[in-house]
């Protein structure tokens, strides 16, 4: 076998990789600008006008930018290696033999090259269970709310503004468990529980149409004309199953990841009409519909053993909520919830490493 074959393969891979790195940088810059605008523009949500929330917006920008750039550099590099390897295979039969033996050698060497290539977590011959917990920040975009009750109340409210109150009791938090199969090459399956919150801003003026107690309503009224309370504060809870891809090869301790999921929205519906008796208040957890989520972030293995890691990510949930009201009727709204989770994980390996 020619000694120049590996060098030629590396050179070819780098030539293919460089354009993707440039594309990653460009998309990272665009993502940073877009996230900063979404999180800090006053017209999008009054909660986000403060400087503290603006800092969170910039943090989200950084997470997205790093995740996108890391995704391009981490995901495309194995692909180019594979392409170059296929091309070289006909000339380098010996290289194929080494590649066949290497995974078995890595499985018995926890400090070997396989561990370094995946942030200290060698998955060549070991299944992995990752258990994590996180806190962070959440906000919900303005939405349309329909409120129906017996007695001639059928109201539609446009652009209802929500605040997240991420650091008030109960704060934003979540837990997750991810199973990584050694044979699936970086693909895992995650169960994720998220406790977010959404409270309708009581100082807002409502853009509305329809009837209240059989009478037409004016196009605009204060929040207090209809509601005493409208919120999901004991949890805008999401239970989701997700497919996640975690890239290796970027750095021995850093691994970008991304995923998509589907599950149930189980909010605590808390609402009552202005002037209504407390007995008519709706105050209970309900399964109100489906939720879909996408996520992307960066994992840092801060222990050499690979047993623990920290992570930061951006996550977006869309939930369809149809809540049943005490005394009859329904509250309906679709919510887009932005989240910036930051947390830690414990990694348990099953089988040889």
C-alpha cells in the first residue's frame, strides 16, 4: 500500500470540508442576528424589553451560532471521510482491514482514540444511558386565543401577549433521559419533560371580536374586562419522545447535537372570568393536545471519564391547547415557546467500553 494514500485522503477531505466551514460561519452569523432580533425586539413581546432578557437573547444567539457551526464542522467531516474512504478502498485493501479491526481494539481501551473522538464517551461497543436535568429561560410568542362559555360567550382574542416568568416560582426546569445505541452511530432516543410557563399579560389591551354574555364586544378592551386570570403557570408542561443525533470528531470533549420530537402538552389551565365566583375558576392539569419540538445544542464532557457533561441548547415547542373550562366551554390557543435550557448530565455505560 502506498504511504501517500492516507495523506492524499486527508488533503481531499480538507478540500471538501473548507466550503462547508465557510457556509457554517455564514449561517452562524445569520442565526445570531435572527435570534437576537426575535428575543430583543420590543414589538414581539413586552417581557423582552428589559436588559436582562436582552442578555438571554444574546445567549440564545451564541448557542444557535455555535450549534450551527459545530453541526457543519462535526457532521460534514465524517461524511467527507466516508466519501474519500470509498474512493481509496480499491487501492488500499490494507486500510480496510485496519478499519475493521480498530473498533474492536477501541472497545477494550477506554483511554484510546475512540474515547477521545467522542468527548471521552466511547460508544464503539457500549450502550449509553444519559440522564440530565436543566433550568433556563423560556418565552412564548403572542397567540390567538378563543374563549367559549355557555350563555352566549364566544370571544376571539388576537395577539395575546404572554410572559414566561422563568425565574419565579415555579421556575423553568426539565429532566430528560437519552438512550444511545452503540450500533446506531450517534443516534439516540430521548424522553424529555419540560416545565415551562406562560402568563397572559394583565396590563395589555385585548384585540377582540365576538360576543360576551350574548352582547357584541368592542374591538379593544383591557384584559380585566373579560379575565381575572389567564395563565399556564403550574406548568406549560411538555412530555416528548425525541430522535437525537450527536456528532463526534469535532473535539474530544465537545459534541454538537440536534433533535426533533413529538409528545403531549399537559398544561395547568388556570383561568377565570372577571367578576365570576371563585368556584367557577378553572384550576387543573389537563392533556390539551400535541406538542412538537426541535432542539440543538452543544455538550461538554468536563470529566475525562466521560461520566458527566454539561450542555446548553436552544429548543422550540409548538403546542396545540384545547382546555376544558369549569362549568362548560373551552379555551383554545396554539403556543410557540422559545427555550434556552442549560444543564448537566450523568452518563452510564452498559457493556464493554
